[in-house]
């Protein structure tokens, strides 16, 4: 009887938590605090709850002592980073989240989410005002600045960011969660938890991060500029646009074809007018199910051992820097266009060049109306906003082409 009780005791989470080294259980308790913060932000503050909450639950599950729901060693061989994943081992030795994580490892979830995003995205503002694609490109400044910063920090002993890790960190500046996840799982899967949490947390905080820099860089007169109404876009233009964009991207940068192709396919389902059922499924059922699986799987990579180190701190700092610089890049591009068009472009719409759709466009609208309540910039800001989605996918393709 005593042996049975002892065996039962050793199988409990309490024993597994406190029987190991002191630093492990302290780190585990810290992870529980981080989970609590994410849950608070998701539920109380409603910051990206559809993703922050599943990510928080995934973090909680993976750090439950003795649960053994996720095993990163099945996906990453630290002795041989180029080793292939053995799917049979995942099903034979893995837990529930290991099986779900296959969708992240093979790039299935981010691509399916891009189909849903494409189905929900209206490219009409970009088609009507193609010049706004310049602002979507200018807002990628933070991507390459964070990449360079990570390389510089890699010279610090104990940090040692290599080119692939720096590229994965840099893509946080694109303000596109699926793109960041897809890039990181290819280049630096061991950093996936930290990068995903940084990317989605900062996306959720865009209404707090962007306005101070928008007001700092633009003048009051510039923020009051009213833009002319956008022209009407025909159905033919809407149908041709995704096909033309996909063709151009695939010809120039094949590595970006997967994400851009899924994005444009989803948009084609929406605009063609004959696949409403498929479009509605992509916008609702498909993207909701995949979001749950993606969030839990990504959160599960944030184990106490891998998440709580100096690299994570630098990733958080670099991610914030990337978001700020991307905002500044878009605003400077907006000011340049304002000058070139002799005051016809409100520079605020440049801040929407980060690809957080439609939150960044709404922030531009809000800041503009603080100066003039009769000023409506939302549709104008949606042009750079959707251009930023394409831009971040192209940046990811560049990194994958260079370092994969």
C-alpha cells in the first residue's frame, strides 16, 4: 500500500514541479504569471483575444508538470538542425499538441489563415489608389532594421543570433502574425514561442504604440488634410488584381508564392461573385478552427526552459523597436507623398502600412478625427494597410530565399 501511494505521489504534478532543480520550478511559476497576463490582456482589455487566449492556453498546457503534451525534441534535433521530422515518431511518442503542431511545422495553418484573411480583405482602396503601395513598402523599414539590430546583438556573448534567427526576429516588424510564424518555423523554430507572442502582443497594442509617434512626426496641419474620395473599382479590376499580383510575386520571388497565393486565392473567392459559400466558409469556419489550432500549438512552444532566457528579452525589445520603426517608415513615406502631391495626401495613412488589418487603418482614422471630426481617412488608410500585408509576405519571401 505504501509503495502504491508513493508511486501515486510521484505521478502528481506537484511532485514533478518541485522535485527538479530549483531554477526549473521557479521558471515554471514565472510562466504561469505570464499566462495570467496574457489572459488578462485577452479577456479584460480585449487585445487580440482570438489569438492571445489560445496562445496563453497553449503556454499553460505545455508548462503543466507531468502533462507531457508537447515535445519539441520531436521537431528539432539540436545536434542536427537539418534532420527531417519523422511523422511516425510524432504519432507514436507525441501528445495531443505534438500532433496539432504538425500544422505549424509544415506551414499549413499560416497558409489557411491567409486564405481567410484574403476572403475578408477588400483591395479596392489599393486598386483605386495604387500609389499607396509605396506606403506599404515604406512601413517595412522596421523589418530590416530589426534584422540588422539582431545581427549586431549576435556579437554579444550568450546571445549569438545567427542570420536565420535575425531574419525571423526582423519579420515581427511586418505586424503580420501568420507571416511571422511561417518564417520562424522555417528559419528558427526554437524561437517560435517568443516571436509569436511578441508579434501578436504588439499587434494588439497598436492603438497604444502608434499614436504618440504619429503626432510626433506629423504636424497638426498635415493631420487635418482631407483627401479626395476614392474612385469606383469595377468587378473586372477586382478579379484581375489578385491574379496579376500573384503572377508578379511568383515570377520575381517564388519563396513568397505560398502565402501570397493563399491570400489572393481567398480574395478571389470573395470578389468573383460565384463562390459566396466558399468565401463565407473561409472567413468564418475555416479561419476560426485554424486559429484555435495555431494559437495552442504556438503557445505550446513557449516552455519555461526555452522561453525564459536573455534571447527572449532581446526579441521582445527588438520586436517593439521594429513596430515603432515600421510606423515611422510609413509616416515618413506619407510625408514625402504629401510633399510630392502638394498636400493631397494625409501622412497619417502611412502609419497604416503595417499589415495589422484593419486595426492600423482605424488608428489612422482616429488620430485624424482628433484634429478634425469631419475628416474620414479609413478607406484611404486601407490602401497602405492591405499593401502592407503583401509587403510583409514579400519580406518573408526575401528572408526565406536568402537563408532557408
